[in-house]
C-alpha cells in the first residue's frame, strides 16, 4: 500500500468526527511533584466529587497501544498534527484478574484540532484480541458494528500491531452542579513495557515517569471553570505536552527521545515483576 493510499480517502474517513463519539473534550495536562499532587487533590475535593470507582486508593488502568511498524501514530503526536489518532485495548482494575471473558474496552482516541474525541466498544478480552491481533470480526451488538468495522479496517490497512503498554494508578474527580462535564484525574506510578502484551501476563514493568511525579489532567466539555484556572495559576502549574504512550515508546528505546520526553533518571525497574510484588506496590 502506498503512502498516498494511507493518507488519502481512508485517512479522512477515519479521522472525521462522527455521531458515535462517546467523549468529545478539551484536555489540559500538568506534571507535578507527588507532594504537590496530594495538596492539589485536597483542594479539588472541596469542589468536585470523587469518581465512583476511585475510593481511597484509586484504581488501576492498563492499556496496550497499537501502531504501525514505522510508529505512525507516535510520530503524528510528536509532530503535533492537528488530526491524529491511536488505537488501544484498555482495562480498568487489577490486571492479574484479566481472563478470556474479562470485559475490556477497544478504543480509538483521536485529536481533531484542539478537541479530543474518544470512541470505544466494550468486549470480552478474547474478542478484543481476536479483533486487534487476530484481525477478525467478532460478534457484536448491532450498535457497535460501524465502530468495530472501522477498527478492523484500521488494523488491516495499516498493518497495526501491539507496540507498547502502559499502566498507572488513577484518582479521579467529577464535576457537579455548574461543573457538570468537568473531570480531573491524577495519575501516578506510571509504568509500562514493550513486550509480553497480554494484560494478565506476569511480566516486568518499568517506571516511564519518575515515581516522584504525577500527571494531572483536566478534561472539560466546553471550558475550564475560572476557579480551576485560578487554582492552577496560584500553584504555578505549567501545562505540558505529554503522552503516556509516547513516554513508553521512548523509555524503551523504540524511538529517539523527543523534547516532550519526561526525564527518567530516577525512574526504577523491577516493578510488577511478579503478582506479589505488583500487589504490594499498588
């Protein structure tokens, strides 16, 4: 397949907004010290409610990202293209509990100018793997047909394969009253690997963002409320351009480090080497 074919009608069709988007938001990211994140969470909790899945310890998120042999999706992000996307399989919770029938999400997340759009379908893990790795259509709800056909088309035409995995612990907060639609997340212990991509594999991960850092993300449907912009200014939070997928790609030497890479001189190895180690780290 020629580059023109990939970038032509297919690219426009896959990138175009559609009524199937489940999320359509503006996203702002900050990189903060762990102690600063704790203090910021205390202030956030005065205005927002905890996500119902969060609890005191938060919850785990594990994602396997797919890309081309030339890392097309990675380079679209690094080059800051106005239209870019990525495909992933995502699981929420304890990855060691993942089995064939575990429900996971197959997602296409894309950026159209400044707006982030995410579409997804919930499938048993074995079906998600059959779709993305086996490149076969799976049984589905009729409402998911168009999206799953798009995923399969994307995988086949661009010859996608699993490239990197990320995992982290998240505390999430959601808006109420005038702030409905607002979501603020705190991600820490951000780690990943470049092999053994089965979500439940007893495999070693490494930190891809230093343990002393947390990624804070603000997601809003239309605008960020003034109280939150005032809070970020008061705490001198600096907006960063960072992608956990790109961090994993660069941390594992799959591509040269970009100017957006978070230095990992104090990042550690040997995390999640075994089930017992992983659970003790959670």
